[in-house]
C-alpha cells in the first residue's frame, strides 16, 4: 500500500538522528531518536484490510560515546612516556667493557666515558692488578658522573716464609709445608753438620703466594778426600800436595839419620779417606844433637931444685853431660778413632795411659 505524501511540517529535523527499521515483510520504517521505537508489531490480514497492532513502545537510548576519550587518554600517556624516555636519554651513556684490563687502563677508560671509577681488591689466581669484574656490566646505560665499581685482583693469598736455617732437613720441610709452601731440597758438601739446613731462598720473613716453592740447601758434611802419599818428599812439597787435596799438614820434627826435612811417616796413611779440611800428621827428619865432649885439664906448675925432680902430668876426664831428651809435639787426635790416635802418640814416642 502506498504512503501519502508528508506534510513539510512533518519533515524530520535533520539535526535529529533517524533509524530505519525493516520488518519481516521488507517494509522500512524511519524512526527518529526522539520518537519511541515499536518493540513488537503484529500484522493481521482480514479480507482486504490490513490491521496493524502495535504493542509496548520503548524509547531508544544510545549509550554515551566514551571511546574517543579513552583513545585520547591513551595517546596522552604514550606521548608522556616517549617524552620522558627521550629527555632521560640525553644524560645516560653506555658503560664500557674493562674486564681483563690492567687497573690503570681500566680507570682511564671509565673516566673518558664520563663515569667515576672505584676499585676494590680481591684475592684471585689471576695476575695482580687485573680487573676481574665490573658493576654495572658493560653496555648498561648509566648517567654521567655515576660510579662504576671495579674488582681488582690482588693475586693469590700470600703467607710469610718461616726461618728454618739451622734446623734438620725433615723439621725444616715440615715447617715450610705447614705454612702453605712447597720445598725443594739440594744437598751439598759443606763445613756445616751433616743434614743441617744452612741456606734458604727466599729468606725468612718474605711474603709469598700459597703454593710457592722455598729452596733449602742442606749440608752433606765435609767432602770426603783420599789422603795422598807424601812419604819421602820434603816437608814443603808434602804440605803443598796436602793443601791441593783440601787437607792441612801437621808437621812434627823427629831425630833421624835421614836428610833433614824429609817426611818419614804420615798419619792417616796414604789412600785413607778423610773429610776435607782434616789435618795429616807428617813426621819430618831432623839432624841429631851432640851427645857429649872430652876436656883435658892443663898441667900443674913444675918446681926446679938442686936435686933431680920428677914431673908428673895428670890427665883428667870429666863425665859426659846428661843428654837432653828430644822435644816431642803432642799430636792433635781430636776426632780420630782410638786406634788411630794411639798410633799418632806412638809415632811421637809417647805412651797412651
């Protein structure tokens, strides 16, 4: 059915929104926002007439539009965050990497980047003075003038070297190892008692890292020497030979028919083994002394008389003087065995009580 033309006064106000509603038959109805909307419609066809029944009409209410406000607020927040980030970046710089560098070079690098370096020491197996760690880490953004903490290696733990000179080798080794060090022992001949430490390196009182080696020099006593054969040579020759062998000569003069200055005997005998520096006794020939003399007394005075006189000549012999014993030098037998010492005294004509 056709719709009659609408009065111009009935034309809708364009300032008011309209809604087009289409029913189940395809008919469209324009509803203004200021008019109620028919919620339900029932159409009944009776013969030629169409009856339209309208039921409860409900006014249309549109919800308020808030999404534009939300969008504006979100843009405002994002803009503020972006501005904060932008302006805050102007005062920050990345922290340079200095781990593994020497302390001096690392501090210079930190200062050149605009930061303040601060160091702390830590024991480590790394070489002394090397940067072990840094805080903040390399690449972190940090405000200029802020502090960068550097952890510097102070090297391994260090201990004081004890004094072991004069101790027996075993005692010295235990003391060194108890202090946290290793020992290296070298044995050499010396005048010090056998088995005694007479040198250490480093010396006592020094500071070493744990596990370092302390060298100990231990005496093996005096070097053994074979006594050379000097019997039959002169005293001076024998003395020089013994000196070259590292021995001393103890010269004793004894009366003998041999040429003066000739070595008659030696003790210890040739081929014996003694310690270097030991003395070898040398019996050296000496010319014998005069043992006595004869004296003739002058004749008495002669008196002449008128009678025949007899002259008597008397010869008197004085008893010979008591011979002076030859001097003997007491030999030095300290350190010798009893039998060897007794032989030394016998060579001098002395008896051992």
